[in-house]
């Protein structure tokens, strides 16, 4: 929550829409294409200039590589005067560029301005300058937007991450195809003799320049290690491979574009929910809650799970809500990444309460349904008097509930507390009772019940995390219940509660069913048979059994 800071005043949340548009514009469109330098294949599209460049003699290799066809080198019909004027124009242009973009030129200094590359680098430089100019404009605009949005509002939003000139990007010369640039080359120290300052070693015939194929080749191979870790370079680094500059540069280009691409993908991933900062939409939701006075402050993150991030907040004094806002709240933000939701859809897809809606919804809305489900289930539990968080408000995929714990410290999970044997026994009977209440009064099976989702607070067990809870007649409801029973029975048996029922006894005690099988395999087979029976009932009668038939009310276990 580093980006949410409390200040006085107010800001118009509506205006923030604009931001998200400009934010979105950044990774997708824009002159990203300008950023990567033009492919170094066909250096010139103008025949005249190509002819004028003394070193760019269009040999056969050059011709075969040009994607725009083979220029007819024999029919160059430009006079010396033309060539001269071209060069003059270029010089003038360069001068102009120098004056207009001094830093850019500084970046491109060396291999581009001086030496033989002067002609071929011009397009590249132009692209760089345009990009640079665009970035600067973009950032200035972003700064204006940021200022406009934040104003003197209570919560300020930083657009830092959307700036174009990132530390990585600002040093754009790093991106260029420039194998000679050894400023950041970790291999330089190891091989000081390969590129001496004067550009060659040895004497007379045995002279070896920095352009020596073998030396460069080895060096290029070694430098592959500088590529991003995800970039597969195979075993090449360990072998005596000699990569030509051309091959190395192509690889390097590819490595960089891959790195960029994966950074972009990563960026998108973080548009869901990350620990440090929730995505802009969620931030806006939280911001609205603070602004509306529902929440006083959002203090920090309590937990980051696979499916949700939970924050702590101090409750505010909302006038509009009829409910009293608890002094401390837990905000559960359901993750909007979709990979996790796949694993869970079996819970909601077969839950008849959501059946009609499931098929019509997009994944984003389904995630909201998880939050909604948790809210409904908590409300049912609350009504039955089961200790659990009290729902404060649900907004899209953000559920605000009362905080179990005190002074920002959440109550410990049952797995993390050491209870006296007396408390352990108490916790056991309470859990058993809650499971029965949940089943009979709330018509629910927790479906993820374990010492991880039970908190110990105020001398009793509190149930949390009920977004996946289902009704017992869910096609897998009884299986889920059996799993819950196994977790609970094992935990309390290991915890030294001698009275603790085993998983099968617990299952019967909670469900009121009388499954007599004395081993787990048969027991599970019977559970599945019951579920099947229920499904057949749906097939034949078009509706589910309201409940599984049992031989009278199960005994109530108590201390
Ligand atoms: P997940 O699906 O990520 O397991 P949970 O609802 O179990 O989500 O919440 C994750 C953790 O956040 C819990 O283990 C608990 O420590 C904490 N937590 C969740 N809700 C509350 C709450 N109402 N009060 C205090 N802590 C909570
Ligand atoms: Mn949990």
C-alpha cells in the first residue's frame, strides 16, 4: 500500500479514468516500434546515398539480404555534384540535430558519429531522437496528469511506474547493436589483452587487432552470459565457440526484445494484484472507500495468498451505511489473475446458486462472484451465530469485513498457536459444533477447513475463508466435507485431544448420515454413491434433493 498516502482534501475519482487510458496506451501502442532500431539489413533505401558511402559497397551478400529487392548497382546515375550535395545536406542535418538534441548525440557518440558508420547510423539516430523526444513529452504529460489528479486530495497516486524514461530505458545505447561497447562487460577484467586501447597487439605480421575474428568470436560467446536468465543460450558458453559479430548482434537484439516482451507480460500480470501495490482499479476502489469515510486508513498487508490479498484497515465513521463500521477491518482483495481461478471453478460451477450465471460470465465477473460467495456464506454463518468475520461491504472483488485480531495484529491461525490441553479440547468441541451448525443451519460445507483457516481469538475458534464453501448437495459437497473432517480429526488427534472423533465418525456426526463402512476406501465409495444418487435425482426430477436423508437428527456433541 505504499502508494496510498493520507492527506487532507478530496479528489475526483472520476477523473482518474483518463489516467488509466493513458496508462494503457503506454505498453501497447505508441512509438514502441521507434524504440528498437531499424533492422540492420538494408542500410540505405536511397541508391544515391549508398553509392556515396565509400564503405557501404553493395557486394553480393549485401544484395541478397535486402528485403526491398536488389538495387541495381550498375545503373547509378548521379553526378559527383549530387553526391556532394547529399553529403552537404547530411552534414547540415547533423549540425541541426546536434543543436537540437545535445544529449542524444552524446549518447550516440563514438561508433555512430565518428568513423565509418556515419551514414548508416543516421536512421537509427533519428529514431532514437524521436523516441527520446516523445518520451520526454509523454513524461511531462504524465506529470501534469498526476498533478491534476492528486490535487490536494487525501490519497495521492504515483504514476512513477508509467514513466517512459525508466532507468533501464534511459541508457538506450545499451540496446544498440554495439558489440564494441564494453563499459558493462564483466568479461573485460578477465581478458584485458583482447581489446587493448590502441586497438591491436603483437608486431609486424603477427599483429592482432580488436577485430580479430577468433578473439571477437570467443568474446561474443562469453558475452552471451549477459543475456537475461530466461534466454536459452544452451551450452555454448562453456565451449570454444566463435560467434561472428553479426550472429552475436542478432542474438543480442533478440535477447533484448525477449527481455522487453517478458517485462511487458510481467507488467500485465501485476495489473492483477501484487503485494506492494494493487492494480489501479482496485486502488481506486480502496481510495473511494477511504474518501467516503468508510475506512479511516489502510495500514498494510496482512497476507498474500494464491487467491487473495488481505489488508488491514481502521474503520471510519461512514454516515451512509446503516451498519456500524468495526474499529478494525480486514479487506480481502480477490486476485484478478485468472490462472488460479481455473482450479477453483469446480466449486462454483456446480453450485446451483450460481449455475445460471456462471455460463454467461467473463472470468473477471466470476472472480467477483467469489467475493460475493464469501459474503453470502459469511452472512449465513453470522446469522447462525458462528464466530466469523462480519461483512462490512462488498465492492466488486473487494470484500471488507471485521478484523479478527487487535491493534493491527491478526489473530493467529490454529496451526500457529500453542494451546493448553484444556484450550485444545475446548477448541475441538467448538469446531465440531461449528461444523454441525454450518451443515445444518447454514446448509454449508466449508470445503477448505483446516487449522489454516481457523483463527484463535478471544479464547475461541473463528472460521474464515469461506469463498469456496458449498451446499452439501453440491455434486462434490460430501467429498469436500469428508476432506474437512479428515483435516480436523487429524489436527486435534495430533494435538492430543483424546476425545477427538476419527474422520469417519466426525463425518457422520456432522452430516447426520450413517455411513457404516469401517475403512476409508469403502467410506469414500459410499459418499460418492450418495452424490451420484443426488445427481440422478436431478436428472429425473429436475431438481436437487434439499438435503440428504438421514436417520433422524445426529447427536449433538458437546463437552
Ligand atoms: P486465502 O484464500 O488467501 O487463504 P483467507 O481468507 O484465508 O484467504 O485470508 C488469508 C489470511 O488473511 C488468513 O490466514 C488470515 O491470517 C488473514 N485474514 C483473513 N481474513 C481476516 C480477518 N477477517 N481478520 C483477520 N485476519 C484475516
Ligand atoms: Mn485461507
